[in-house]
C-alpha cells in the first residue's frame, strides 16, 4: 500500500483550508499528501459567518459583508456598527470549488474515500473527524436556517440581525438570526443553545415559518436553500498521539461561548503551515486559555439560568461594539475583557464558579 508524508482525514472546512494553505505556500512540492474524504460530491451545505478580525484566503468566496447589525430582546433593539471588523458570510459552495480546483493541480496530492486504502503508519496525520462521547450534560448550539427569496423588495441589506430573542424560549436559550443578502433574499436561522437531549426544540420548520409569516409578516416568499447543524459547545475527546494533530472542530477550534470556528481554523492552518517542517515538535495551537476559562463560566451561567441569557447578551453589546467583537473573536485586551465582565450580573457569575 502506498505511503504519504502527510494525511488529512476529513476534507471539510479544516481539512481543505489546511490543504490549500500548504499548497499556496509550496509546502507540497516535494512532499506527498493523502486526503481522506467519504463525500461523493461537494455542494453548498453551510454558510460560515464571522467578524473579519484577521486576514484569510477566502475573500473571493464572501457572499456578503455588513458594517451594521442589531441585537434585540422584547421591546428593545440595539443598533451597532462594525466598520473596523465587517461581518462576512462565506458561501461553502464557492469555498469547496476554489480549493478543490487548486489542489487538483498538484500531482503530489491524492484523494481517497477511506483511510483503510492507504498505509498511514509512517505519515503525519491531521485529523478533522471528532470523537464525541455521548453525555447528556453537554451543551450544543443547534440550528436550522433557510435562505428565502421574496417577490418584492423586503429586506434592508445594509444591516443584519445577530440575535433576535423576541421568541419562544421554552426554558432554554433561543434566538433568530437574519442575514439579508439583498433586498429580496435572506438567510433566516432559528438557533438554540441547549443540551439537545430530546426533539422538543427541533420543530425547526414550523419555528421558521411562524417567524417569517407572523413576526416578519412576510407572506410571498419561497425557500431556495436550507442548512441544519449542531456545533458542540464542549471540546471533543482528544488523545495526544506523536504523529497526529487534530484540526477543526475536532482540534478545539470552536469558541465555546459562540460556536464561531471558521477564522480559528484559518489561523490554525497558517500556524501548521509555518511549522510544517518541524510539526511533530511544534507547540499545540489552541484558543487562548483566558477565553477557555471565561467561556466555561459563561456556559455554566447559561446552563443554570437560561432565562437570564437574552438580557445578558443584550447587556454585553452595551459595551463598545469593537470591544465585544474583539472579545468574541479572541482578540481582546485586558481592558476590553474587563469592560465586558463588568457588564455581567456579578452574583450570578460568582455563583457559577462553584457549580
Ligand atoms: C450548518 C453549520 C453552519 C455553521 N456556521 C458557522 C458560522 O457561521 N461561523 C463559524 O465560525 N462556524 C460555523 N459553523 C461551525 C464550523 O465552522 C463548521 O462546523 C466547520 O465546518 C468545521 O470544520 P471541520 O473541518 O472541523 O468539520 P467539517 O467541515 O464538518 O469537515 C469534516 C469532514 O470530515 C468528513 N468525514 C466524516 N467522517 C469521516 C471519516 N470517517 N473519514 C474521513 N472523513 C470523514 C466529512 O464528510 C467532512 O467533510 C457551522 C457549522 C455548521 C454545521
């Protein structure tokens, strides 16, 4: 069986981002790479959105970007600006196409459907397939979104809605998220932060229909795309192995308080690429421990006090939006952290230290 210098297991966001980074930096001229991916075909299956706090390779896959957004709870709306860090939405279909076209050109890159087709004993492995042990206490961000097209102009495409908590909470944390791509098209998502132990919150279709028709009061529209997913708000099981690094969700690249993962994956890919010649000895790349600690407390509060969360998120955005965006994107400094921490209900957060 054939052997390779490197193996990437799973060619989704992280696997492809890494392959692309290695390819454009000419790290695969004299090295071989096997990519293991069971998909038969690639099509758009996700929309990756984030505040652009760092450069990445995929500006040409951006479907839309915004410099204004809102967050709201019943009877209150906060309008915010994000001029320094625009919010971008990447179309996964364009992303897959761009990368696959590029890496296909390199004869040192081979594609397989299953790891059993190759000899992996002497290779360095980058694994993006997470091991998730079932635990009913785990929190998830689970959601379903539809892209709709209206007959007439309806949306203001200059401003997106990050979180609309003016909806049924079902003793959990629930909000709608709306990304207007144009005056006639928008992605509308119903999002839950919960333990996801039963199907109680999974009537996504009727939640979205009700929101569009009775809350937005929009009748003439059609659904042109749908996506559904669940992001673990905990770290998948990780076993340290000498010649293996986990990447993507499997590699702890999700910011647990928000689910944002895409930009962390890009930074991890750049880090691996920079250290590829000595990758076995490179220090583990991870989200700064400060955020891991703060997110842990935040999620404990969320788990115990879901009814407080709309107000807590709303209050957080009463700080300077630039500080909040930097905080949520792992780029804040001490004073910015402090400004956010001081907006939180102190007794609730102190109690959470002892749960
Ligand atoms: C619908 C959805 C929307 C999201 N939106 C955002 C967002 O807006 N912003 C953000 O920052 N994050 C978002 N995320 C979170 C995160 O960015 C994505 O989940 C991202 O795709 C994670 O990349 P990944 O490579 O770890 O996993 P994936 O992209 O899921 O890639 C894993 C790959 O492994 C393959 N695979 C599975 N089993 C095997 C196997 N046994 N062997 C080999 N390969 C296998 C899969 O086919 C897949 O291609 C979203 C997640 C989902 C599910």
